[in-house]
């Protein structure tokens, strides 16, 4: 048990290190999402109090108790849970909905979106690729799949998928923007520009197209063209700081220094400027002869740069310390490992993996109270991290809090359906509660996911044997 937990922690720490060096999606792929959404696009649940959400959940549960096979009701509830950011439960109800109407497009898209929210991109892609097989001409499916393929850096696949979407719906501006972004992410700036031109011919006020095209023009020193695009975005969205930053940079290049400073120094914006924008602001003040303000802005830029560098270095160092602690823990050098993990948390107090590793070591030392405190702190930082949920379940199981353990393991299997360990633990708890049929189901899933694991096979065989209990 201890080794299983420690190995998982080490693998996740190493994966996190690699993710810093090789991000899943390029900066350019993210450009399209810098344009702010309208207020009308904000999820209703985002402004709803927890008490109101709970009341609505109870109403749906009561209605579903009377009509459990009602497709519309299950689908409505799944979407409500998604908007309320109750992602594991949303996954469960989207799956129930699909059991009632397999291949339903709306439910499929909802399930894929929920998997994407919990960062299980492999499952999201699998759901969407299956949907494309069954709905090859559904533009919504193609757009969702192409967007996700871009995010996972499968740029060629994304281009093929989104070309199909644009072919089916040539007047769909969103599909056009997604295709242009895929081209841009793949390094094909010329094709991206052509596609943005097509979008703007259809929808001259499309802010996403204007924003990203302005970035392309700015990167290629076509400053007049960049200015025309980005000015439209700022006029439509004056509080969009990403657009203001681009406009300030372009105005400075065009020697419109006073206006560049004005764009960036609006009283309500100065505290929201990122580090590169502070540099532009300082140059704009200098260029416009406002030397005192330029000196102040340069000081703010220097301080921000130092903070950024220190934070970056601390985060990387913190991850390295977790990796070193893992190696020591495998040698049963728990005291030394805990010392390194404490250093890691001093470097980065929000390193959830350091807290999770702490919890695993305390668990191995039978200090369950400390283990529970550490894993709860990790979950406060990343409440849907599968490893953290799994460890929380293990601790709850040892303490005899079986319902809490089942809930934690259930969340793991919803977020990551291929997590055999969680199914195995569910099976063990079901056996303790004399729920043999449910135990057999869980052990079968574990054994099917990891057929080479003898422990899972033995547990399944024991559960099937009449009168036999799992220790």
C-alpha cells in the first residue's frame, strides 16, 4: 500500500516538472481566449450561493427519485452540476444520460467539456472522437474536437478536423477562428491570416479575430494594421487589459507616446498591468517626456521582474525538492524526506504535491491525524487532483470513515475512469460492508484495467467465493 502511494506521487511530481518545460498548449494557441466574454456568457451557477445550489440539487434529486429514467431531467441536472462546478457528479449524470440515449450529441459534448474541466484531456478526446464517428457532420462536435486537439498540440489533426467544420458551416465564425488558431499554433501564419480575413468578412465586429490578427501583425512589424485591429477591440471592450497592453505597445512603436501612456495608466488599470506592460508604460512615459513617472514605472517594473523571477525559481526548486523527498521516502528515510518537503513548502506554500507527499509519509508512519491535515491542505489547493483524492480516501478508509472513503474513490473513478487502484479500494470497502455484488463489480473493473495485477485477480476470486471475506 505505502509503496503504491509513494510511486504514484513520484510519477506525478516528475510529470509536473516536465509540464513546466513543455506546456500542453502553446501561448499562441491560447491567444484566442484572451478576448473577454460578454457578461451574458457567465455561467448562472457562478453567481449562485452554495445554499441555493444545494437547494436546487435537492429538487433535482427529488424529481429524479420519482422519474429516474427521464432523459430530459437527467440532462438538465448534468448541465446544472457542470455550471455549478461539481464536475465528478456532472460526469456521473452525463453518463447516466448517455445510458438512456447513447450517442446523444448534447450529452456527449457536456461529458467531454466536463472531462476537460478536470484536465482529463485523454478521456475528453476519446469521447469526442467517438462522437465524430457517430456524428461525422455535426459541426459542434467537430469544433469541440478541433479545439481540444489544438490544446493538446495535435495541430495537424486539429487543422483537418476544423477544416471539415468550416467546410460544413462556412459562415460559422467560431469555427473559422478555431481553424485560424490551429494554423497559427502550427506555425502557418499566412494561412491563419487568410482564415481571420474570412471570419472578419463574415463578421466585421468579431473581437477574437481582430485581437489575434493584431498580434500577428504586431509580431511581423505591420504596426498600422495591428493598430487598426486592436483599437477596435479596446473600443468594444475598454476593460480588456490584454487588448490594452497590445494597443499600448503598438502606440509606442508608432511614436504616439502620450496616448500609449494614457491607455496603460488609466487609474483603474495600473494595478492590473503585467510585468511586460509595465516596461512598455515606462518607455511610453520616457518617450512623452514624463521622466518622473517613467522612473517610477521602471522601479515598479524592476520590482515586478524580481518577484516573477523569484517565484519562478522558487516553484522549480520546490518541485525538485519534492522529487528528492520521494527518492528518500522510497529508501524509508522518512525524517529526511519530511525535512525536504518542509523546505519545498517554504519555497512554494501552494505546492499541493509536497503536501500530498507529506500525507503519504505520515500515513506510512501511522500518524493519520497529520496525514489527514496534510491531504486536506492539498485538496484545498487542488480539490479535483485525482492523486490527492485517492490519498484522502486511503486515510479515511484506515480511520473507518468508509462513506467518506467511498466518496473520495468514487470521485477518482469519475474523473479518471481508468484508475484501477480506486476501483480496488472501492471493492474492499464494499466487502467490509457485505455488499458483495457491488464489490465484485468494482474488483472486475480493477482487474480489467490492470489484468497483470495478481492482487486484483485474487480479490475478485475471493469476492466470488461464497462466504469469503476480503481482509
